[in-house]
């Protein structure tokens, strides 16, 4: 038995239940306001993080586009590099070929120069020989003509 409640009147008990109702009502109002504030806060946070997520998606998309552009550029540069490397190798081969050709031509020119000098010497010898022969023939012809003319006159 509750001795404290025995001494109270119905009026006291009525005001207690009235107070309980008011207290419950206030608690419900506070709970509703708390729920409302929590909902608003969660909505704000949700919007904020959605915006952050969208910004990150845009950033990732731009990064992906940039990476793809760079990959295309890299492929182009690698292709050009391969072309230049092949061209360089071809030019080096051609350079060696032309250097060999030039060396052969130099040898041919030296051989022709030597042959030309030899022919010049032969020509000079022939000219000396012909000149000497002409002098001998002229000297022999002068002596024969002079002797024959003198002998024929007398």
C-alpha cells in the first residue's frame, strides 16, 4: 500500500495526471521539433554530399578525358618517334652506302688521274720522238738537197 498516495485527495491525483499529460505533450513537441531539426540537418547534409559527389564525378570525368587525350597524344608521339627512328636508320644506311660509293669514285678518279699522267708522258715522249725524227729528217733532207743541187748544177 502506498501511504503517500492515501493521504492525497482525488484533486491531487487529477492534477498529477494533468501534469503528466502536459509533460507528455511537451515531450512529444520536443521530440517532433528534434525530429524536424534532424530531418532538416540530414537533408542539408544529403544535399551537401550530393553536391560533393557531383563535383567529384565531374572531376573524375574531366580527369578521364584528360587521360584519354594524353594517351592519344602519346600514341601519336610514339608513332612519330618510330617513323623518325626508321627514317634515321634508313639515312644511316644510305649514308654508309653513299660513303662507300664516294670512296669507290675517289679510287676511280685516282686511277684515271694516274692513267692520264701516264698517257701525258707517252704523248710527250711521242712528241719528242716525232720532233727528233722531224729534225733528223730535216737535217738529212737539207744535206741531201743541198748536195744534189750542187752536184746537179755542175
